[in-house]
C-alpha cells in the first residue's frame, strides 16, 4: 500500500512495486486516519509505504503507524511500515497484461469504498487512448494536479504523459496563484482538473478583477472526475479564451468511457463521443435497449473494464454480467453520437409519478450567478406510495445575500412545477470527496426532521 501525494517519490514507489509483481494499493494521503485504516484492513497489504517528502499528511500517517523514515537518494524521504509476515500472496496471472496494475478504492459516494482491481491492460489502454485523443507529443508539458491515487491521475495523467514522451509537472496541492505562475513560467500546454479547480480560478480572478487570461503555450484545458455544469464551463472558457473539454468515466472503467474531441469542441454539457475501442449500450429497467434519444441506464464493455472488486465476488458479479457488460448505474442519453449524462439510477426522483433527474435541477440552480454549486436529492413523502419531494442544497457565493425566494423565482422560470425543489437549504460548503464529487449520502443527514 502506497500512501501518497503527487511527487517523484510516489511515482518511483508505484513503478517499483509493479516491478516486483506486487499490487500497488494507491491511497490519497489526504484521507483521514480512519479512512486509511479501513482500506489497510480490507486490502491487507504486506507492506505500507508513505511518500513522506513534501507531504505533511503522509508524514503524519507514517508517524501514527510507527513507520521508519528512510532517505532514497535523488528522490527524498519515504516511510516504511513493518512487514506483515502473515499475508497470503495473491496468485500471479500467467498473462502479464491481466495482472493487477493498481488497486484503487473508489470514493464511496454511494456507500463504503470498494477496492477496484485495474490491470496493466486496463491502465495502458486508457493511457494510450487519452494521449492519442489529445495528440500528446514530447513537446507537451502537462500540469499534474490530479491525484495519482485517483484513477484519472494514474492512467490518464501519469501514464498517458509518460507514454507520449511528454513532461509532467507534479503538483501536490492546488493553489490558483501558483498554478497560473506555473502556466506562464513552465509553458504548460495541457491542464486536466476537477470542476472545483476551475471554479477556484474563477473566484481568484474575480477577486483580482482579472477578466481574461492569456497563456500562449496552453492549448488544452479539460475537466474530469466530477460533473461539469454548463454555467461553469462557459465562464471558464471566457476567462481562458479556450474550450473547456469534458469527459466521463468511472473508476471501474479505468476511467474513460466518453471524451469530447479537440477537433470538434462542444458548446453544451455533453461528455462527447465514446472512447475509442469501448462499447456502450443504454437499457431500460428490464435490460432492453431504449429507443434512440431516450434515457437509459449505461452499460460498458471493453479493455477498460476492471478485473473486479477485491474480495467481493458477489458485488463483482452484480456489476459485470456474464457477457462482460459493466453496469455504471448512471442514466444517460445520446444525441448525434454524443453522450449526455443525466444522473444516477439510485438518485432518480419520482415526483407525482414523473421522473426527475437531479442533474437537470442542479444545472438550473448552478446557473444563478450567486450559486457556487448545488446538489439535489429525493426525500420520501410520508404516507405516499413511492412519491418523493425534491430537496436542494445550495452553496452560495461568500457574502451573497441570495434568498430562498429569489432562487425559487429563478427556478420557476426554467423548470416545470413538478421539477422544482420542495425545499431549498443553504449550507456553507457542500461535502465533497478528495476528487470533488458531492457526497449526497452526507446531505441526506442534514435534512431537518419534518
């Protein structure tokens, strides 16, 4: 297990573990002690390593577990835990491509984190495809802010960059001032980041009254890891003078499933065409294909689909059918071969017998200039059979005087009555995972008792 932040020592440890035919369990050093202990207990590693250099969080975790600190010449400090002599080795697959290249624990927005076994084939397939889509060459310089403990960071950013011979500038913690300075100083050509990162650029430049940014070397900016709302996309594009590309994926698919193309930019919130070499289909609750243009549950098959969930055969069998189709449990639709993500199957709200997709409501809420971000969930109506109320959680701009009434009037201009929130709750900050996804399970606990 490698408890890490983005650093040269983390990259070295990742490759060293793979070279030993061991499974690298990549864990974000910014997780809490309890979260890391749960992953450690579930994965049962023979050895835990900590990328101590430049990471106070990894250092604290190493000290808490009594790891010894050693210096690796040319790289820095690493924490080394005690060897677990009682571990039973995993069987080594006879085909090197099918051996586990990374065990990554999903962010767990819908429950307890699960260990996703990604093979060398999975990771390299996505790395090669992602670099080809962006036409990466040895002249490119990528800004490496996505955590390498996250699947985008390890497959698309780290491996995709190195496969193409490009240069990767690793960044441990995002800071808009330092980022903009690096774009200028280092001639950064490609930036991949979560929507929250681009939102912070907007907040900083508004504070500094900067209306536009100009970096001649920068040719691609792209959003990943969380839904990109159209209002944010348009604002960022105006600020940078570049198209903000979008994509969609899940940890279990290494992660890419769809990606907008540089040569055909989108003006909407589509996540673009399907990733080359990947198959998808949209099905109804009975598993039948839905008519063209209709919403269905998205299934995926291809070289990107995981080996399975670690120590969870039943969950693996539930997620991947005998024909190899992985159930994303996301709702989507196609328009001219471009994919649009509508929401999660489990998040679908039934209001007055009609389907309401939270993402549709969130887009409208987020379009209000005083809203930073929002999240919509359903709440069962007492005494009714299957009917739900719509509850919206809203994070407003600091110092904003936005009222519930004003926001209700805004929503009423854009949504049918049955899609409008029954209740709007303002909170200082939405709970998010390290990769910027809103943890809706936490929001449900904040709803006042009726």
